[in-house]
């Protein structure tokens, strides 16, 4: 806790003076970010840092393994889906970016051969990776890397099942984008929707 308070004091002293005017504008006019980022909760993968983005630029949802469920109706606390709905229908973002990463602990957990605990929120959530896991079943070398890539593709497919996303794609050109960040080397890969391959961003 002391570390956080100390960090805040440094922020107020060093960064706030130059951010103050921007924050005042954002407070008066509201936010209008162009991009919704769905990223992993992993502490090493901060979208604002990776994309050199300032306050007001990115609307970010972070969860274990940067997943989005398919469209589901019915009761429940659909936190990720609620944030997606707000970003698409209220903020009218132009792009939804699914940002995966290397060395993802959520992906590694999905690859463990152990029975799932029915009382674990995490085990239930990781079940969203089952489809991607099945598609990478034949891969022996670097399976985790293959699953990290495939899970981004599956999440993009899941997003396309939301009726309001489908509508926004058709009516105003909302785009769905996949990327994977290399924690060790800082490299970024971009999914080519035509070929389905991830290519380095140079
Ligand atoms: Zn992760």
C-alpha cells in the first residue's frame, strides 16, 4: 500500500501538471475513445503502455486470458459483455482489439490435464478456451503459443455472435482486430483476417 501512495504522490507531482488540461477537457466533454481493448489481466501487459496511449484514448476490459464469451441471454453478471455493449452502443468505438500475449497464465492453466473444480470461477472461465484447445489438439511443439493465437481467433468469433456487434459491423464499419504481445521481447503480432496468420508489426 505504501508503494501505491508513494507512486500516486510522484504522479501528482511529475505527471499531473501536464495532464491537468486534458483531464479537464475529458471531464467536461466526456470520454470518446475510438478503441475497445480486451486484454489479459496479466500485470505485464498494459495496453496504455504498449500503445503509448494517454487518458481517454482506450476503453479497456481486462480479464484472465483476454477472453470474451459468446453472446448469451439470460440472467447472470455478464461483466465483460456489459462493458462490450457500453463500448459499442454508447461510446460507438470504431475498433475492438483483442490483445493476447505470450506466457499467458490463463492459457497455461487451460492446457493442464486435471479435472476442473466446479466451484472455481477461474476453471469455469477457462472453459471458454476449450474450443481453441480442441483446434490445437494436434500441435506438439509450442502448444501454449498456438493456443494463445487460437484463443484470440475464437474470441473474435465470439464477439461476432453479439447481435449489436454484427449490426455495428454492417452499418458503421466497426472492425474486429486481433494482436499478440511478446512479453519477453516487446514484439507485437497482428492477425491478418484474410490469411488467419499473425504477422509481426514492424
Ligand atoms: Zn494472460
